[in-house]
């Protein structure tokens, strides 16, 4: 066999190897299933995620799901459970981070959610600070958040679970919520100083409150454990609003982020079409 012919025969294998290596060296795409696939069971939603060629799924109420069933479906589809929600609500009474008196309640809830994370075979838990306390300085509430997160470190570390703390916007969706600006969020991360506590950077919320997305991501990527994706206004799919998601995805990729970037939006058209479009934005046309 000639060298030229041998080389031609090897080209498909070399191309497949190159694609495989490229796939290993990029962030992973996930879907928060409820807003995209309404009126479906969780297993049905997971089927759609796999059909869209996304690697991860996430959902809100772990108490309503059977981990044995979900893990069976997950493993059959080759998916990962990207994260669970570790709070019962945005402002969970008796278990907030802003109120020192809620510390025991917060830690009890986190411990229960860690056990759920083990059951669903995930290593990330979303947590929220709760609403701002009237008549209490932001400095005191921030100190309470830092102390609460530090108190959670040991149990998180033993379990191999990362707590991802989410800032929310207070201009459109979550009036009264405490942690609504990235400067405070990343200051808290620096004070906590734990690799088991990071920020859930929801691009939709940050755009509404602060903008300056790419510079903020690049300068704080070491403190970000997860991304959520939605465009502004309306929290629809990327490309429907004002955010240049192609450039944002490029910044995340070039910064070396290799964990999950999750779709959490209300599609304005066919959900599967939007997922295909976003995948192309994130990885490039035709990427596997």
C-alpha cells in the first residue's frame, strides 16, 4: 500500500480523534429542563436533552423525583446531573444565609441536600441567600453569608460537593433579594476562600444588574462554578435579545472553564430548534 493511500485511509480516524480531543477541551452544555420542556415528566425531559446532544440536565425539586429511576434514565442516555437546587425557595424561611439566627436551619437543609446530591450522583448544589433584612446593614448581612458558607465548608468537602451561590436580579424578577450584584458576590467568595463554594453566574441576571459580562467573567472565572443562560429582555433563548452570546461563550471557553453552562430560558419558538442554535453558537457550526 502506498504512503499516500495509507494516509488517505487514516484521515477519517485522525479527524475523529481531533474531534474527540476538542470535545474534551471545552465547557459542557446542560439544560434546566422545566422552562424548556413543560408538561413532561423528568425522564421525558431528559430524553429531549440527550436528543439535543447536550451532556447535562438539571431540575428544581429533587424531593419530587425518584433517584433510582432518574439515575437509570441518566445512565442509559449518557447524561450527567449537572446540579440540584439546595434551597426550598428564593427566600427560604428559617434557613437563609443573611440571618445568623437561621444558621442551624441553613446547615440542616444543606446537609439534606448533600445527601440528595449523592443519591442523584451530582456534585453541585445551588444555594440562595434569601431576601435582604429590613433595618439591617448590608455589611452585617454579608458577614452572616460569609460565616454561613464557611460553616458549610467541612461537610461539603467531606462529601465532595460544591455549593454554587446565585446572585439574582432585583430590577425585574426578584425584588428584595439580597445578593444582586457581582461585586459583592465575588467579594464574598474571596472572603470565604473555599474551593467548595463558588458562584452560579446567571448571565441573564448579571446583564440586567451590572452588564460588563465578558470582563467580569474573565477576571473572576476562578470563582465561578456554573453558568445559567438566558437573553435580555424576557429570558428567552440566546439570539433573541441584546446579549452577544457568541462572544460570551468564546470568553468562557478561552478562560479555560470546563464545567457546565446550562440553558435556563423560556423558548420563544420550538425548544429543540433553540437548543440546536445555541449549541452552534457555543461550539461552532457542525461541532460534535
